[in-house]
């Protein structure tokens, strides 16, 4: 008898999937450079919100930063 899909997924899950954030951030600090904000300062929420609406990599990085800010 074949295993349910959920059971197969649970077996294939490894320890590296617990740390997906480290793999998601390829260029640390790039969003700061894109927005012209010094590295030691936090990105203001209004600037981050405006950047989430931008297309391309800047928008993707801003959306990920917004998600990670909630964690």
C-alpha cells in the first residue's frame, strides 16, 4: 500500500529546511543600499511599505524584510 503524501513529505524534510531564512538572504544589506539608508540605521516603516510596491528585486527584498520584521 502506498504512503500518504503527508508522510512522504515529513520523511523528506531535513534540518536545512528549518533554517530557510539564511538561504533566502543572498546579499545581506542590499536593501539598505538600494534605499539609500546607512547600514546601522533601521529602515523606516513608511519607506519599507513604499518599497514593497516597487517591481523587481527591490520589491522582493522589501516584502521579505517586512515578513521577517513580524517574526
